C-alpha cells in the first residue's frame, strides 16, 4: 500500500524519536518529541509547545498506555492559550520490532502502529477533514446531558457501556468520560451516536 505524504499545519507532539520517524514518513508537519516524562522538567521545550499552540495549534499524539495519558494531560494542563487537538491510537497489543520485550501494559506505542491506522486516528480527530465537515457536526453536537440520556453516564453500567463503545470505535480504553465526549463530537453527530448504540446494545 502506497501512502502519500499529507500536509498538517499544526505541530504534532509525540513521546519519542521513533514515533517522530514513523510520523515523518506519512505526514509533512512540525513534530516535537517530549522524550517521555522529561517534558515535565524541560521548560524550554514546554515554552516552544505553548508557542506553537498559540500560533498554529498543536496535536498531541502519545501512546495509549497510562504513561502516555499522563504526558498528554500534563501538556493539556500547561496550555492556557491556543488550540489543542487530541489524536488517540487504538489499544493494540504486541511488541515493537526494535524492542526485546513488550511494554508494561503490553500495548503498542505510536511507533508500532500501522501507518494506515495512524492516518485513521488523525481522521477520527478531524485533522484530515475539511472545516465544513466539522461545522456540520457542530449543528448536532453531543452534550453531557445526551451522555446521561443515552446511558453513557450517571449509572453503574455507564462505564461498561462506554468501554464497549470505545472498543467498537477503536479508541483507547483509558479515555475519560469527558475525553470520550470530545472525541465523539469530532467523529460523529448525536444521531449517528444513537444509531451506533442501537447497533451495539439494541436500545
């Protein structure tokens, strides 16, 4: 399969140099490496990320494990001005070719994800779609109240229901309820969410 380079105007934030190498083979973009948890102490790099967030926007693409979500949430918390987009890779279990053993949680990092799946993750986040597409979706936005009405929050079974939906949509298991709401509003309308839930749960 031949994948052409796609231009992305936002700066992309990844954890490691191998993640950057993988993305550089399919995307034409500014790519910044956090060097894992080192970003917590790297004030200079954090200042650069803040600059890009304000000027052109940033895309956070960290691994789907707990460490990746820690780094993602730290960066999101540091950005006071500008645009932040979240791209999530699906939970895929396995081992990267260059490593001798699997990670602590057994999940593939960004570097181990197939290129076509990475592009799909960007599409789900609305990065590779037109502005008009996103404008149309805003007219039928999913709200927190919709989540409650659809059984995705407010009951003991809500967590299981969300996890089932996340798995069905190839989204990481560790998404919080608010993050899932954010992602769904990019991926689909309220009506398409309702149809998906009927397909999954027959409700």
